[in-house]
């Protein structure tokens, strides 16, 4: 041991054995951190089970209080031409007069076996309704999230970098102003300006009338709804990045980097920004519920064929199987977004606690 210490002190480098000794605790710490993150994921997944049961049960309970008659919604205007016997037969087939707990148990049992039932409003299996519409919603939400994150990073960093300048004042003022603007208002304004006024972009749908939904058509029709949804979610992210970066710029390690004579660009992007991005990751996960809500509104305004129109139609028709499935899907998205944000924060910053 003494010879090893003398050799290391004389050469300024550790011997291979000493280097392996120092790497040992690091690897052990890494394995311990991985186990802690895995335990966090396990706890969250266990917690998600009762949450999903309560949410889906609440959908059935609230639906039972609805003033709408599911059978009348099922028939539509044809209810006036239907005989009483036919109406009673449909009521029995749909099971709408069964107690709510019975309807919920029947739906939950089918869900566990892979059959979430049939949609009364669309008159097709719930799995088919979701399968046809979910990819379009994921496309819209994914592109909108990328837009929101890019805007947050570009504008938030630029505003903090030039604190007090005209760009900082404009970004801050516009961000605070947009915080209170609902997504559907932005959507209507975007349609009025870019679709009706300038005629640059289409108003709604996946493609032009009579045209095939090709990649080019879908991309062109995606621009407005994705930008509107992304911009509607960006004010909180932009202002958060700006504030976090300003706080990071005042920390000791950033001050030390400036004292070493590093360029301001290097100080901001390589020393301050990584510290500022840690809480930003958690905020992105916390914005998932707002993103889901905003997607419903934006899809309705732009007639985007996602799950939003199905949610509205199912709610009006008191379509328990479809409404419960879509609500469950939205809840899963919220829980998953929160979990991924926490896992990312824990992996990026060992100081983050994983006992939640």
C-alpha cells in the first residue's frame, strides 16, 4: 500500500488497481441508483391501478346522472319512427337500465379480457374507434410538444441571455399574455388569419376535399393545429426556462467559469443551461394534462380526426364503454407523462429523491 501511494504520488497518475478501486464505488452507486429508479417505477405502476379504477368508475357514475337518454341518442331522429317494442328491445340489449355498478362491472370484465365493448354512438367496437383515431391524436400531440419545447428552449434562453433587452421584454410580455388565452381562441384566430385571410393553410381535416390523405396533404393540414397547440402550451415553458436560466447564471460554478475567462456562449450553454434544464424536464411532464385538454379543443376546432371528436360524441350520447375507454386512455397519458418526467429527472440528477 505504501509503495502504491508513493508510485501514485510520484507519477501523478493512479495505478490500474487504484483506478479500479475508485471506479468500484461509482459503479455501485450507479447500480443503487438504477434499483431506486426501478422501485420508483414499480410504486407508480401500483399506484396507477386504483387511480384508473376510480377514474373509470367515476365516468359511469357521472354518466348515470346525465339528463340524456342513451337510447334516444342511439336512435337519433329515427326514435320517432321506432315502435315502443323496438325501443324496449334496444334498451334491454344495451343494458342501459341496469344498475351503474352492473354496467361498470360488465365493462371492466370485458376490458380485462381485451374487449372494451361496443360503442353505441359509433356502432362499432371501441377498440376499432380508438385504433382508427388514436394515431392521429398522437401525431398532433407529438408535433405540438416538439414545437412547445423548441420554443421554450430558444426563446427562454435568448430572453435570459439578454435579460432586460427588448427581446426579453417582448418574450416576457407575450408569454404572460398567452397564459390566459384558451387554445380554441388561438385556433380561431389562426384560422381567421392564415386560412381565411391569407389563404396560406387549409382550415380543417386531413386533406383537401376529394384528395387522398397523402403524407404531403396530412403535413400541410397538420401545420395550423400543431402550431396552435404547441404555442398554447409554450408560455409556461418559456417563462420557466428563462427564470431557471437566470437562477443558474447566478450560481457559483457559473461565476467560476466566467472568472476563468470562458466565452459567454460557453458559460451559458455548457455550464448554466444544463442546470436550468433539470426542473424543465419535470415541468414538461406536469404539462401533460393541459396538453391533453388542449388537444381535445384544438381537434374539435380544426376537425382533426383524432379521439377528441369521439370524446364529445360519446359524452353527448352517454356512450359509457367508449367514454370510459377514452377517459382511461387520457389518464394513462397523464400518469405516464409524470412518471417519465420523474424518471428522467432522477437519471439526470442523482440529488433528486426517488422515494415518491
